[in-house]
C-alpha cells in the first residue's frame, strides 16, 4: 500500500490563475482535485489523508483542504476516525451491492433516455463509442482514457433521462470510482466485451426502444458485477491464507 506522501504527490497541481480567470472558487478547485484523485484510485482504501500533505501537494493553505474533506465525507468517499482523521473509504467492499442498485437506476435512466434523447446527444454517444472501439483495438490499451470515456458515456445516458432526481441518485453511487476499479480488474478481452455491450445500448437508444435499452444496461452492469464478485472471492481466499491466481488485467 502506498504511503500518504507517495499518494499525495500524484495529485494534479492546481492552476490558481486559471481558477481566477474562470471565476471558480479555490475551494471548488481543491475539492475537484481530491475528488478526482479518489475516484481514479490514486489513494488506496484505508489511507489516511493528512491535511498538511494535501495542502503541500496542491500548494494551498489547509483551510480549503479541510473544507474539501468535509464535503468528501458527505459524499461517502472518505470517513473520519478517532485519532486518525480522514481515511479513504473502501467502496469496493460494497461494489456488488452498488452494481445491483445501478442496474435498477441506470436501467430506468436508459429507458427514459430512449424517449427523451436528442439526435445530437445520440451522435455524441456514437463519437464516444467510436473512440472506445479504437482504444480496445490498440496494444497496449490506454485504460485511463478508456475509464474516462466509459464514465462520460454512462453519464450522458443518465442525463438524457431528463430526471434531475434520478441523476443525483446515480451520482451518489460514485459509478466512475467503482468503474475505474472494475476496469482495472478486467482482462483485455473483458474490456473489449464491455465496450461491445455499449453498442447494444446505443442501438436501442437510436431505435427509441425503452425496454430494449433497459435490458441492455442490465446485462452490461451484470457483467461488471460478476467480475467484482469473482475478485471478492479471490480476496476472501487470500485472507484465509490461500494464494489466489491473479488473472490478466489484475495487478498483484
């Protein structure tokens, strides 16, 4: 497990001048930087987040760091412990449950999107899918970019539901964080399969077929859940003293 110092050095440097030009409060920039690092798995679960280290990494005072950590605790990405301070939450422990809920919520969102999505939005989804097709055909795959595009595609479909309440409910599950971790568990062939499943979803949206879109999302997320459950079994075996075989796409 990396130390807090090692983890914090991988935080992006904030462009303070750009924040000022964009009229974005410093606190928002700090929150976004730490939030993205957490969602991208740059901090291991259980790591302690030290305010002074984060402040040094982002070249800011501790005040916006403290404010950001409070918001991240509300988001469920960190939690506070007595005598330790803020610690990175292990969302993967509950990932299978999260996928089950996502199946229902994102399935509903896809069904609603089939009725509300516009042609320009569909064309944007096609462009995202086309870039992902290119990524999974390349050797080696750019997994970081793949995760980013995957998150954008799922987010755009949910937004096309036009339901603000539903969008907020999905966001609270931190799908990008969990998807990042899961895509790292996939083998290259599993990643290619996942991207092919996207095309089935898009085909249903183009046809305005709400039922088909919902079923396609369910199948897609069921695939992700199966990978999570397999990894949880391997980790349980490791905790019991056995040595599980590490599959392709996993890091020891």
